[in-house]
């Protein structure tokens, strides 16, 4: 397990929230440290809520749970408990949850991505589907996964003119990342495909299908299979 303690910067955001900064770049190694820290804290200090981002970890807590003998918030005791948890090494590290999502690679920007990267559309599809991605964080909108692990050859600037509405399920590239729009949303990422899988269901026990730390792969499908899967999930094509 990577060491989640070294060079961590602490920042108080509110009376019930702290932020741990592990770096300032979008980087797989830094993000791994964030998720390692979140895993340790969730196991050893379940009363502290952890919200991972690219290079930081938001900690939410109830100050009333950390009172001293005088009835005031004891931040030193809480910080000591967090630091002790981060120094711990679990007996084993649970394997990340793995998910494979079907994608029909017919996005509106697929040809533009191919031209920019000097690849054929088939090569873009093959490279995108060959990678294994990590859900670095959820953000922008409920259930929107920011995925690290994109083949560097597929890196693509965002659109100069964002779309007012991107269809739900759209698979897209933005810079060195890939992501999936969980609902119809405005957006400026380059659209390369669409998945019939519902990523966010407010009525579900866990509304977001993907969670930070999950591993994701994509499986290329054709229009016929997309329509079949869309019909089975109730998503309109």
C-alpha cells in the first residue's frame, strides 16, 4: 500500500470539515494515495465521512463526537485519531470493484477525435476500450465519474463551444480523462460513444452506480446490442 501520510497538508474548511491535500496534480499515483487514506479511515474511523477527489480527501465529522472534558470540540484528539488510522496497515487490501460497461462507439465527436489524434476511428475505439480505468472521483453532477487511465494518445482538448445538452450515457474525452454523463447535462467534452447502462438512479439504495476507487473497462457493442440493452434497462435510445 502506498504511504498516505507523507507530505499531507491539512486545511480546515468548516467547523465540521477538514481537507487533506496529497498533491496538486491529476496523477494516478497521487489519486491512489487519496483512496488508500479513504479506505483506512472508513475502516478504522467510520464516524468520519470521506469524500475522495483527485488529489485531496474531504473529511466530514460531527464535532459533538469529539468533545473534551469541558464540553468543547477537541480538534487535537480528532487529528491524532486520524493520523493514527493513517499510520495503520490493514492485514490485506481489498481488491477494487470491477465493472465493464457496454459502449456503442458512434459519438458525435468520434471523427474529430480521430483527426486530432491522427488515428483511425477504429484505432480510437480499440485504444479506448483496451484501457482499465479508475474512478478517481465523482463530481460536476451527481454520479458523473472522472476516470483516470486514458491512453495518452487519445488526449483531446474540450470543445471550444460546449453543448447545451449532452444525452445521458454519453461517453466522452476531456483532456487526459474520460467520463460518462449520467444525465442529460450541458457539457464540453468530446463525445465518442454512449452506454445504455444507467449510472445514476435516485430511487436506488446507492444512487450512483460507480463509486470512487472502482475499476472500469469498456466493451464495444453495435447499435443492435445497444438497442436491446437500452430496452431491457428502460432507457430510451
